[in-house]
C-alpha cells in the first residue's frame, strides 16, 4: 500500500495543443479515468468518463458537435455546463448531467483540479512570473513515485552534488524554503557543468512550488539568458506518476542587426536553447542510470521518519507544508 494518499490540488493533464477544437481524449488522474474535450468554439472541459444514460465511456464513444459532446452509443448530447440537451431519438432529454471537474489553461498547460471529497478549488494558480509562456520543448514520461516525493528533491540539497556529480559541483542556498499558503519558494545558486564544458557555470535556479502538482523554475544564465520550466508530477495510480516538463527560453536579441533580423535570431536562439535544456535536463538530472533521479524514484521507499542530518536541507519543513494537501 502506498504510504501517501493522492494529494488535493491542480495537476497537469496535458499540453494545450494536444487538445485541438473538436477533439476528445482520455487521461488518468488519481486512479481514475478523466475525459478532456474541447468544443468547436474552443471551450475546454474535463469530466468523469461515463455517460449518465447507460455508462458508455466518452473517451471512446464521445464526439464533438458544435459546443456539445455527444455520446455515440445512443446520441445523447451534453452542453458546456454538463446538462443533457437532447437524445438521439428526438425525445425529451432526461435530467442528467456530466460530472464536470474544474479545468483551466495556463501558459499552454491543461490543469485539472482534484479533491478527495469532490470539493471546489480552494486556491488558484498564481505563476511567479506571469506573462506569455509557451512550452517550446516538452516531455512526458511515466515512472514510479508520488508528487510529494518528486518535489522533495528541490529541498533535498544534499543529493544535488552527491547524485548529480560531476555535472553539479556546488550548491549555495540564496533563499531558503519559504511558505506563502499553498505556494513555497527556494532559490539556489549551482555550479553546473554542461557536457563538453571544462569549467562549471554559476547558474541561479528559482523554484516556485504551486501545491504538489507543479513547480515553476526560473533559471538565470550568464549574459541575460533565461530559461523557464514547468515541472509537473501528476498522480495517475497509487505510487505512479506522469511527469511532464515544459520549457521556454529567452535569448537576448543582438543589437547590431535590424529589428526583424533581431527578432528572428532571438526566436531561433530561444528555440535551440529550449531544446538543449530539455535534452540536458533529461540526460543529467532525470534518466541517467548513474546520476539520474528516475532510477532512484523507481526503486526507493518512502520513509515517514527519515534519519536526517546536517546538510540534507529543510525536508521536515517541506513535509509539514505538504501536509495541507491531504485529507
């Protein structure tokens, strides 16, 4: 049995461009199927999968007609508010409703609210760096683990140089773990050496945790280069997660070229830097057999009372903060 239950909060169910107008798809969240669909007008909805008429799975039998989702089994249609609007026989529709879940889009991400008792959202996502964000580079993988365990890595300062050596040679905490309700923050300065580099590069990592469903990472590189990452563990089954990463980079435009050329060169550089960071993030921090986190998560055990020592980081404070997201 998993030692931690499914947490409450907002969780990423996919990227916005994975759900085009007129499309229906199935995702997993907290041990149950979840059906996402987008109407022809662009409205996105999340619902439990079964048609209230005779139980057909809308991820398989659902189709979009205008602003309604229609169950192909008998032609029953449901409006954007979940109300049954018509049947396939032209008869009066029954008083039936699709159980809709709170869903929203933020920066190219589809986020769905999960609560163990079905309660409405009690807090909203507030990005630390608001504004346009489009995940130019992205990745989705599935592994063992739990959202609390995955995000605990951020405050587990000791593992950064122990596990990720020699790519991470030093870590300095510039802003320790701070709590603001359902949000928490950590700022680190790390000496990171990308593959092929002889000397490490001092890089500032600003982590903002939005509950246990996602972390916004703002990375400041030398010469004004910045990278923004959304790192999102979504619980799909007991002790099983889907891990999504969305990356967007900003490269300063060179001042010696005309404005259109400036923008084109900056856009190309941003795209390449985003792709590089996705490759680097996966190779160095996640999937490396010797230095990656995923092989550890796939085989580790959660200890409710670990034998902590100096240098581990504020793990106990983090776990107390995380306790608010459980029943």
